[in-house]
């Protein structure tokens, strides 16, 4: 059986940007950096032989179909989408959560936009600093698995057009809307956006940074679900992210405080 290091090296030999992961969180700072070379991969996986593997979506993008997303089934959305014939066979994996991710090469003549919430329960992950877990990574005892080993094909122009056409702007739209709606508190609001973009900072201040971020977003009227997603983005961007337990405890505590402030808790 191939080791995680051998898998990582094989991905890298195909020109892919490999990331070492703890569960689903990056172990290294990677934004806008070049891909790991063979020496670096060997060093990391020698030290952490069981580290999971993710690939940055630099030269490819992924259509991520979730089984359930707040009650929305991505498989139903794909089935009901009138242009689903554009989703031709390509490299596809089953995720640890039971969803599917279809891998398409980006086009040189038509840029595809990242689109979280493209369809209900379906995301398009395309930003060069986004990433997807890949086999044989395991999360909570469940493994990622290639279910269609067809070559990764180049996305058709019509597919790219449809993805860009239905751009929801879920992430960037919410942030920009909050920015323009809070001009009176521009300096503090700017800091919140910078935390989302740059992460929670050094290990000693991560919990405080998360507390301030969640509290600041809720105070400015950002919805609870959206606040959690933005907080997850900030934590995932951090060089040394908080553990799932620490993250959940801090976020839940701030949500309870906000509900009490509103008189709902």
C-alpha cells in the first residue's frame, strides 16, 4: 500500500500544488506561494507521515456537490439544472461526507469564477488559494475515494459561462455589503475584513481574534450562518488554525451572547 508521502509525490509530479493537512486544515502557510517541491514534500511527510493531502485549485476547478447543505441536496440541484448535460465525465471523487467533486481543467480563454452557492448545495471552488482534499485522505474515519478515474478534462466554454452567469457573490457580496453599510465604523470594519482575509494571527491571540471577529460581525447585523462561514474562512486562512473544538466553543459562546443581547436567548 502506498504511503501518504508517495501519494503526495505522485500528485506533485503531475504538476499539482500539494498541501499537507491536519484533518481539513492546512499545516502550512500557502497563499500565493509556489508549489511544494519534492524535497519539501519528503521533509513534511517524514515528520508527519499521516498528514492528509489537499490540492490547491490553481490550474483546475472543482464542482462540489454536497449531499446536504442546510437541508439542500446538491444532487437534486444538479438533476434539476436544465444544463446538466454540460457536466461531462471527468476525474471525480467521493468526499468523506458522501458528496461528489468533479475536477475540470481551467480554460486559457475564459476565466472561471469561484462561486460558493452556485446552485443549492453545489459550490464551485476555483480560486488559486482554495483547495480540496483528495484520496487517500481520511476525515473522522471516512475516506476520500476516486470514483471516476477518467482524465481531468478542460471545462467547456458553455459550462464556464453558466458558472459565471449564475455568480451568487455569496462571500464577496456579503463582505462588500457590510463594508458599505458601516461607513461610520470604517476602521473597525476594515479590521474585521482583514482578519477574514489574513487569518487569526499568532497562536497566542487566536481565540481573542476569533471572539472579536464573530462579535463584530454579529453586532453589524451579519446573519449567524454567514458569520460562522466567515469565521471558518478566517480560521482556515490562519497559519496555525484553532482546533475544531476550540473554534466551535468560541463561536457558540459569542452567538449565545449576541442572542442574549437581542433578547432571544
